[in-house]
C-alpha cells in the first residue's frame, strides 16, 4: 500500500525585514525577502514523521502557489526531506484572495493525486487560518484541523486537538485534510546532505491553464475580499523611565494603576 501526502507550504515575506503594500494595496511580494512560512515547517515535519513511522511507501509532495521566489520555500521543504515539489505560478494570480487561492490549491492537489493533505494552522502573513477548511470543502473530503498530534493507520488519520479546557481525539478516513499547530513537534533543520539532495529533487511548475482555471476565477478583480485601506503602524514611543529617588515604588504603582494593570 502507498500513501500520497501533499503538504501546502506558503512563501511569505520575512517578518524581520521591511514589508510593504503595493499601490493596489496587495502585499508587495516582489521586492521583499521571503521564506517558507514557519508554521508550514510544522506541516512538513509531520508529513516526514508519518513517512518515517510507516511500513508503507509514503510520498511527500510540497505544493505552493506563489511568485517565482516561492521556489525558495519549496527548496527548504525539499531539503528537510520532502520527495518532490509543485510550484503554481501565473501572472493572473496577482491579488487572489483566500477563496481563489483555495481553488488553485485544490485543483493542483487533485491533479497531483493525494490521500492526505497537511496544512499549517495559518500563514504568518495573511493569518486567516481558513485555507485548510476551504480545501476540504472544495475537495469534498473530511477536515480535521488544528492538531497538535497526528498519525496515520489503516487508512485513517488520527490526531489530538488541544482546547483551553479539554483535549479531543479525532479521526477521519482518508482522503482527508488536516492542519497542524506549532505544538505538533519541533521542525527539523535541513542537514547538509538534505540541502545537497534537494537540488536534484523534481520541482514541477504549473500555471492556471494546467489546472483548467480561467483568469476570471482568480485575481484581484475577482476577489471576494478587498483591502479598503492600509496604514503603517505608528512608530513605538519611548517607554516611561522611573528614577528611584525615594518615591520610585509609589511612582511605579501609580503608573500601573493609570494603565489599569492594578
Ligand atoms: C502573488 C499573490 C498575490 C496575492 N495577493 C493577495 C491579495 O491581494 N489579497 C489577498 O487577500 N490575498 C492575496 N493572496 C493570497 C494570500 O497570500 C493567501 O494565500 C490567501 O489569502 C490565504 O490566506 P492566508 O495566507 O491567511 O491563509 P491561511 O488560511 O492562514 O493559511 C493556512 C494554511 O494554508 C496553506 N496556504 C495558504 N496560502 C497558501 C499558498 N499561497 N500556497 C500554499 N499553501 C498555502 C498553508 O499550509 C497555510 O499554513 C495572494 C497570493 C499570491 C500568491
């Protein structure tokens, strides 16, 4: 028996660098440094652990929808140990929202073939946390989201979802979509061997026509959500420094009371 896992990985702007909106209020993805969304590293890690713990043949494919540089995210996932990668890129994708992105991902997943889709809990830029559910709906398969533990056995995916007051054990028959949290297990660092091996692993490139998607199904013009305005966050102001000249404690207490901390 074999198991085909597709992991959806997003290429996001590096949060430690300068980030901008373009003139049309979409995120500027061309002139910024980017990387594999850290939350998607957990998804790759879980796919690799399932493969390592399985007696069956498991193939791990990583999939991204994004600009040319999104290949960097795929390379990172391949160097962690994924077997192959698919990059969907098309100039008509500019401005596509979560609904459109889920359409493109779902069509690519169907074309690739899958038993299990593993997503991150949210991207580190859009952070909507809706794509896994949208994918399950589009693919017509069960979804088990926000898992902090995941395993596959006899055609069933099982996992634990931790809430504030209780933990649930959940399972679904395959094919299915799951998303994993940042509590699911530390993602591995690519080894030197893994980085060298990644250079030889296959990366397929598809555009919208490969997926039978028309330009008017995606893009900014057809997005269901619109960014009305965006403004830079005001610069941080200097903090309040209390010098203790005998009344420091009193001043601290007054400050905390004025901020309603006490
Ligand atoms: C070139 C380009 C321009 C875009 N412009 C806009 C825009 O102007 N407005 C807008 O609303 N959206 C835009 N998007 C889409 C947006 O970046 C998100 O992919 C989409 O809205 C999903 O929202 P999210 O990132 O909050 O996903 P979440 O639901 O938070 O993501 C959850 C999980 O879904 C998967 N996932 C999400 N996005 C991708 C992806 N692209 N590839 C692979 N896996 C993914 C990951 O596993 C992720 O952890 C654009 C995308 C591209 C590629």
